C-alpha cells in the first residue's frame, strides 16, 4: 500500500492548488450530502458526516457550500440528487487490480464513463467479485508530519485500535478497522495531533510492483478515471518505489 498511499498523498496536495479544484470541490460536497442523507444532518451524531465536513474544510471548500450540502442531504433544502454508490471492478496496465467507486444519479452514464476510461488507457472492466476479494475495508487517517513524530502518533493511537502506522514521506498513515476509525481519530484529537483526513478506504492484500513505464500508465489511467464526474474514489493494488516515483515526477 505504501507506494500507492504516498502517490495519492502527493497528488492530493497538488490537486488542491491546480485547475481541478472545482471538480474536487464537487466530489467533496457530494460526500457531505450523501453522509447527511444516510445518517442525519447533525455531525455530532453522524461521524461519517463529521469526517466528510472536516475533509471538505481542510480542502478549502467554502462553508456556505458545505452547509447547503448538509441541508440538501438531510431534506431541509430542496435540490438533493438521488446519489447511488456503485463499485466497478477492473484491471489496469501491468495487471493492476482496480476498484472504481462511483457516486452517481445515472448508472448508465457512470458505467459508460468508467468503461471508456479503462479501455482507452490499457485497462478493462472485470466481472463482479473477480477483483474485490483482493481488497479489505479499513479505516485510514492521514497525519501531516509538521513537527509530529512517528512516536507521537503511535502513542496517541495504540490503545484506540490502530493496527499500523506507515511513513509516507510527508505524512503518516494510520490504518485501523473501520469500526475503530472514530476512536483513532478522537485519540489523535485528544492528544493534540492534527490530522488531514479520516475515512474508510479499501486496502489491497497483494501489491503489484511497477517500473517507470508501468507507473506512468497507471497514473494516467487513474487521472482519467478521477476526471469522470461520477467517479468518487479509485483503489488499486500497485506499489511504486521511491526511485520510480522520483523518475515519474
């Protein structure tokens, strides 16, 4: 997971300041709306909504947009779409297994977008169940280093159910069971440790190491997929060494 996580964290930092900001805002807002619809509009009683709001705020989404999304999701304001979560399974170049999570109000459009992105970039859709067994659902908290040591993080989260702490270069990644996510996030807050995001994620059990050419192809495919309005998250089982990461830039 390390290479994939490191790449995702680095890319995320760039995305905040590049031209895709509008598209990223839309996805974060969609997350907030769906969380409010699923568990109610009170962040204090809806941890998923709390984390969705925190993530949106940390990515500079305006508070007005966040508030309106909560109201739409909880039915206090009209205009909320009927978002459905669909998971597509596929393979990318080099045999990389991929799970593509969509949040859409149009299943046909989502399926077409995902299929087109895959086939045009050396990938293919796979049958349901042929890829998903390689991934398990985990809670993942990203903690920026900024004056925080690995020991600080470990001490804070050990008793809260954290399974491992990984060094991603500019940040630490805390992995736990999804049911322990709130406890781990709360433990960090109580210890005064700032975290960047806390969310449920899909982590692969086996990784495919990629060379420079393979890495370029996968990064391009994931960029194309994430550019689709209906695609919310892309999970893949590749690993990229620091050397390859540097070469790809």
